């Protein structure tokens, strides 16, 4: 003869609070529970008491996201502006199929190994651009993308830091 189920109504197990027992399930008691996130879930009593089930599944998703997230700048397909700047910088220095490669990687401009291998290192050194108008700028146009040679600049500052155009120089006295 099965023993009577312990009334778990109102008890909390992890993120789950028992709302009521589900009637008509023979052998083992099942409970309707409300998760902290608001979802309702039916859980066998043994799994509640043993700690096997502690949420509606949201706890597992949060744990998975935390393990997969390194910097949070590219979550869910919506990449932040600074992350897109980092990607573009690496592409123009290393991808011959990139339209601006000839002006960067094609003439020997490199991204330092630390930045090339780690967005976190780039972000630690540069942070976010001060405004939407700022972009990455190399102080010495012949030098690499690295902490000592980069700053955030406005379009006007970028224009003043260009290599001279050889055609423009020909016509000067």
C-alpha cells in the first residue's frame, strides 16, 4: 500500500514554489509549481525533494549562457559597436578579400597578437568609443594596431592623420 503524499503546497524548492498537487496521477505525487521567472511546471515530488528539479528550465539556460558568454558584446546576434570595430580592424589587416585590405594588411599593417586573439584585451585597452562619431585611429599610420599606437578619433582628427597622397604632393612646390 502506497504511503500518503506529503503536502508540499507552499514549499519552495530552488526557484520553484509548489502551488498545488496534480490529482489523478497514480503511484507518485506530482506538483504544479510556479518558477521565479513566472512559468508553471509540473514536477514529481521525488524530484523536488531530491533537488533534481530546481526550476522550470530557466536555471539551466542561464547557466549555459553564463558559460558561453565571454565579454557580452556579441550576444544574441546584436553585436555592439566596439565589437564591430574590432572585427573590421582585424578583417582589413588579415583578409585579402576585404575591400580595404590593400591599404592595411596589403601594405604590412598588422593587429598586435594580443588584440588579434582577444576582444577582451582590445576592450580592456581601448574601452568604448567616447561618441558615435569616434573610430579607431593609429597615431603612427605606418605602425600596427596596438595599445601604444591607437586612440579614438573623430572624422576630423582622422582626416588630419592621413598619409599624404602621392598625386597631391607632385603638384606642390
